[in-house]
């Protein structure tokens, strides 16, 4: 596996982690404080997380087929 490919994988992994942390923070604001705008941001973070997760799943599958 090339170094560039490994860097892309880590970048996508880190992106997933950041999106999930963003979701957790916004969800806490929505649930704890009743901030309705935070609910919108939490839903947006989940949608972006879903897209990133699908991309990561494809990368993993591609890596399995190459080896």
C-alpha cells in the first residue's frame, strides 16, 4: 500500500471521528439545553457522517480486493 493511500485513509478516518464528535456536541446541546438549531446541526453532522462512512467502507473493500 502506498504512503499516499495510507494518508488518504487516515484523513477519512479522522474526518469520521471529527464528524461524530461534532454530532455528539450538537446532540448534547439539543437534548440538554433544548437548542433547536443544534438539532439541525446534529442532523447535518449525521448526514455528512453517513456519506463519509460509505466512502470509508468503499476504501476498505478496495483495499481488501487489492491484497
